[in-house]
C-alpha cells in the first residue's frame, strides 16, 4: 500500500487535495473526513457548479471538518464567502485576482493589512505565473502536467512546462493534472522545482482504510 512507502510519505506532506464531489463514491462530507484523516497540506474546496448560497453552506460544513483534523481549508473563487466565514485562505482564478487587486480589495499582505493570509491562483503559462507573482499571489498551481480525464483530448503541458514556471518565479508552485499516488511522479515534480502537487481524483476516491493515519 502506498502509505507504507516512506519516500512517498515525504512527498505527500506537500499534497494539496482538491475537491470534486461528483467524483465521490460515498457522501461528500464522509469523503472529506477520509481525506482529512490523511492530513494533506491543505484542501481546496473547488465546487465550481454551486451557487454562492450553496457554496457558503457547504463551505461552513467542510471548514468544521478541516478544523477538527487541523487541515487548512482553502476556499475557492467566492472571496466574499471566505471573508464572511473568517477563512483567511483563498484560491482565486487569475482574472478574479486581477480584479480584486485593481479594486484594492487585496492589499499588501507583507504590511499586515491584507484581507487573506494566503492567496493561490492557477496559471497556464509562464507569463501568467510572472503576473500572478506581481499581483501578490502566495502560491501557484500550474497545469495540466500529465494527461487527465478531466481534460480529455487536451494535450498536457508536461513536466518541462512546470520547470519553466518554477524557474520563472520565487513562489511555491504545485503541479496539477493527472497526478497520482506514484513516487516516480513525485520525483519528477520535485526535480522540476515544484513544491508539491494537487490531487483531485485520487483524493475524492481515497478508500477509508487508506486514509486513516497510522
């Protein structure tokens, strides 16, 4: 079992779990508990099809589970909901990050006046990565790196692209797309300069016996 691989455990300390309730084989909140038992670096609640009201209700439930297991919960896109729920970590699409910076909603965090402690964004080019760093992002998610069913028919950008992004910025970079519980993949990510990787499918289908901490 992958949990018995010490090398993988070390890499898994830098796994960001990404939610997608449509992939779950059991009730979503039960799956979130299983994921949290594995203690990933963080969980991004990324449920793009929900309305703002629906997302707020779900976010409150997920944040309670994450708090119980001491797993940082990063809300996605709905920054007003994050403020309302006192969640100081947010993952924003790059266009939203641009908009909020231009509107001075997000201030200089190193001056202690920022709205969020941590702001992540997803990038799909080196140019976007450089821009995101200038806009004040705390970390980047770059992809997609490997072939994935989530983007069927779309060629992956590859490990070379990930290295270019990592070389272009000083921020932590996490690869996404087709990343599984495979030590060889993690060696490639680290060699490219990535801090770690984001896993969606693997986390949303994680079995209970695998997820329990030893």
